[in-house]
């Protein structure tokens, strides 16, 4: 790969990180997104600004890959014929859903994110440059200042077509919270929800923190310190519980190994990570259900419980193939009689249950089979990353359903893999 190509890729990747939190998009075929007279936003096909940048990265990158870094698709497909056949079945299945355009478009979006993951894994030098960490820091600070302005002024800074900021209307659909007895609109940044803004900022901070811990330098220490201050303030302006849990949980996982001397427990680190992650995924819906009984008037809790129950009902009814990708919001009314669920149509906020409901056991088998392609060190790094963001995975849906979330996971996973590769 020539130096010119590398410079172009670094520039494009810098822009991708800057625009990653942006909700700027073009929508298509909006008339196909109606269910029982109600237009559902999740069913509208959208082309995000970040997707355009991603496509350019893949185009520039793949046409310049040579030698051992070149992808041999034929070899990959022939190495596991069962996986190939089942993947084809899964793809064809998306053409036979109640809203096939929504499924096919989402599948394309998912494949784009997966392609970026494999590209960055092969070209992990992009995640080791100072340009990458400056882009993370710049994007975080940009969102921080947007959050400050929006919270203090109670309006967006710029028109939607520049950064993708929400218009803060209609008022009844905007997230609000009481501050000192006065109701105020929460900060959105350039995302579509305060929880997403908080998740972006916290995950970006953890990336900077991880780098400063594993590869300490004066610059990384300054970045992580300033990023921590910006993150804490942004969390106050967004009131996001899931992001706050990730900050404490993820921060502890990164910092504690420095304070604990190596012992026999770390010999079984991978198994330990699997157990903890599995327990969080399995027991979180049970805990939410229990909280619903104790706090029946807390809509944020009861709504999550109702959506979780609906997801379980869908999976029970369609356990093999699921309802189809991006189809939860289109069929949830058939599986839930709750007025909240019908009025505020949302995907299940537990990513595991959502995957079961939309993809069935077939999708789970494909995910598990793909995971086997990774070496032991890589799979441990992926487990660590998933554990870092597990509070969001069980309390919010955007890491799976939205382009912003998918790109966040891709950047986090590939950064963790890049650091592991460098340390070997």
C-alpha cells in the first residue's frame, strides 16, 4: 500500500470518527414504513453520512490490498460449507418478511459494518496512529460542546443538515428531566437520543483510557484526563444510566488489572469473562422484571420489561428463523397488549433478546460460527470489549439497531484487537 493511499485512508478514517455520532441521513421509501396507519421510524431505509465515508474507506482500501493481506473470499466460503449454506438461507429469508425493504436495507447496513470490521482488523495500523486518537478526542470534545450548548440554550446549535442535530420538536417526543425542580430538555449532541450521546462519549473515553494505560505517554494522559471531565459533565446533561454503568464498569476493568498482581485466577481469564458476560445477559431481564413489580410507575423500567417479554414471545413463536432483521417494531403489537408498547414503538432494549426475536437460532448459530474464526487472543479481546459495554447491550438497543451503534462496536473491537496485537 503506497504512502499516498495510507494518507487518504487516514483522512477518511479521521472523518469517519468525527461523523460517527452524527444522525445525518437521507431517507428513502418512507411510505413503506407504515404499520396500522402509524409510521415507524425504524422501518424507514436511511443512508447515513457515516455510511458514505465507510464505503469510501472500503473502496480505497480493498482496491489497494495486495499479497497476504488480500481477502480470499472463495477460501473462506469453502472452509465451512455449512456456514455458507445457512448464511445464504438467512439472507434469502430477509426477502420474505412483512417489511422486506426494511430487512434487506438493514442487512446491507449490517454487512457494511462487518466489512469495515474485517478491513480494520487487517489494517490495524489505522487504529495505532496518533491521528486516530486525535479523531476520537476531537469527536468527543465536539459532542461535549454541543451538549453544553443544547442543555443551556435548550435548542440545537446548527441546522439539521450540517451535523444531524435533532430539532427538539415536537416537545412531547423529546427526552426531558427535572433539574432543581425545573423540567429541561436533555442534551442530544448530533445523535438521535441522549442515551446514544452518552454511550458515544463514554466509549470514546474508554478507548483513550485503554490506550493511556497500555501505552502511557504525556499526550495520552492529557487526552484521557480531559476526556474524563467532558464525559462526566455530558453524563449529567444526558442522565443516562446505561452509559454511567459502562463508565464505572469499563473503567474498573481497564484500571484494576494494574493494581492487582497476577495470580492463578488470570490463568482462566477467558472462561471467567464468558461466565460474567453470560450472567449479565441472562439475569438482566429477570432483574428488570423484578424492578417492574417494585416500581410500576417508572415507565423507563416497565417499558423495557414489556419489550423484553414481547421479544421472548416472538422468539418462542418463531424460534428458528425469527421475525426477520429490523422487523421487531413491525410485529411487536401482535405480541404485546401494552398501551405503552403500541404508542411508543421501539425495539427490545436487550440486544440478546432482540437478536433472538429477529434472527432466531439460525442467526445465533451464524454469529457463534463466525466467532470461531478468531484466535484465542482475539476472542479474549472481543469478550473483554463486549463485557465493557454489556450494560448498554442489556439496557439499550442502539448498538445493534442503529448505524452509530454498529460503528461504535466496530471501532471498539478493532481497537482492542489492535492493542492486543501490538502487545504480543
